C-alpha cells in the first residue's frame, strides 16, 4: 500500500528534499540581495557564503530552535498525561510505552485501583486466591462479589475513549490488537 508521507520518513529522500529546498532558498535570497544592492549575482553569492556570524548568536538560535521543536512536539502528545479513568464502576490505571520500531505508544501495565483508597493496585495475591486485595491499604473483596471485567474489554473501551478525546493525536497511538 502506498503511504502519502513515505518520502518524508525515508532517510535518504527527506535529506535530498531538504537540500533542494535549502538550495532554492539560497538562490532566491542571493538574487534578491543582488537586485537590492545593485551588484552581480556572483558578488551576492560570494557575499552570502562569506558572511561572518557571531558564534554566540549561532548558539542562541540553535538552542531556541531546539526548545521550540521540543515544545511543539511535546504539546502534540497530551494523551501521555492521561493515565487513569473509570469504566464499569471501577477505577483503572495504566502507563504508556513507546514501541521503538513503530515509534507509537501503547497502553501497558493496566491495573484496577482499590475501591476504598483509590491508590493501591487491586489484585489477587495468588493464582488460587479467592479475593482481591489492595497492595496499599489491605482492603479485600471476595472475587464473587467484585465484578471485575477482563482487561482486554476495558482496553478496547479505553482506546475508544482516547480516540474521541485526543483525535488529532491518534497518529502517535498504536491501538491495534495483538491477536
């Protein structure tokens, strides 16, 4: 399948296009400079490439551009702050993990929070246990009386809610089933 942004993600073509854009901007700037200063294109070209720039100014511009890039990139991923919610009368908590291959985030470590203290993880201490127990406050509930849905069901509901709440950020989220 042909992806519309493949050229920008390709390590070679993205650099070729960036070089062409830089060359076009340089030629346009040199042409304008030659016309404004009433000098030849060659003189304007040489003047452009021998321009003296203060090192502190170059460092300052580099730092400012880097900070702007980081702020803009971070601002687009507000969903990373969304790590808990309530579904089916149960409070759930999770973390986000970035897949190094796809560069997308997915939910991991999905857990139920204690209905009493709302802080501790509400899990069963062992495979043969007959109750859920809070790791923080010690509150216990028999498994039969606590209608805990399966994590996969809740995960689907969480991703659906996230897709409605953070529509513009869904390109950063991997919500495909592993099955």
